[in-house]
């Protein structure tokens, strides 16, 4: 297998695992996979600069499209969760301010 395609296939496998983790609400696993994904992308940068023929380019494009679809699905799962978390954090801060205001600093 071409090394470029091999790297993109590995990246695609990681994003598939990330998508599954997000769908299942496995946030810790998602974070771990995201870190692995970032390291993998960093290691791919040099190899990805090499010229490739048309058939390899088409395979690469197909894998990139799948990776982007996984990324969109991950965002669809994480954005509502992040909004809910942000709301909970804001509510907690508001509650703390009210307690401080009415406790008189005691």
C-alpha cells in the first residue's frame, strides 16, 4: 500500500473511532483519540508533501471526504453537549455569586 494512503487510512480509522466515542458519549475516550489523531496528523505532514499519481490522489480525496464527514458527525454530537456543559457552568457561577452576595462575606 502506498505510504500516503496508508497514513490517511490510519487517520480515517482514528476519526471513525472518535465518531463512535462521541456517539456513545465516551468523552474521555474521545479526548484520548483526538490527541492520537493530532499526533498522527503531525507525523504525516512531511510525507504528505511528496508528489503522487492520479489514482493515489483520488484515493486520498475519498479518504479526506470520509474524515471530514466523521469530523462533522463528531461536531454534531459534541456541540450540544458543550452547550449544555457551558449552561451548567454559568448556572453554577451565578449560584456562587448569589451565595456570596447574601452571605455578607461571612
